[in-house]
C-alpha cells in the first residue's frame, strides 16, 4: 500500500483489523492524553511495524499513526496475523514482550 504525506493510517480508539510493516518512508505515533490533546510519542522508520497491540490484546487502537512522507507498507489482516502468531510462537512472545515494555518505559 502507498500512503501520502500526513495520511492517517490508523486512529486511536478504532478497532484493530490489520498489522503493518513499513517498507519505505516513516511515520509518527501520536496518543491523546487525558484532556484529548495529541502528544507525539515516537517516529517509526523503514523496517519497523505497528498495529500489533490492538491485535495482541483484542482491544481498540492505542495510538494514531500518520505518514510523514510517502510510505510504502505491507499489511496483514488479523486472521493472517493470528495464523502467523500460532505458527511462529517465538515471534509472538517477543512481540508481546516488546508491547509490554513500550508501555512501561
């Protein structure tokens, strides 16, 4: 998939349906604070992924991700994501650990 600069790829609060890999480009992660102000969290670059937290925890999206330039991405829907997690349990465990550490740093 191709995203243009400043495209919103996922929105905080929406149901998670896909997991994304950044092939080219970069994105920004934003989270609304307790008074609904958007706070910049981090920059995602080529080779990184996002969208896993909603799928791993069966919850709504925990952040908004926007492209900062032209981005090429791959995505898998949640059924394929779960199949991959079942087939590669070691990767699933590492992803889960990374997701937990992200919220405790």
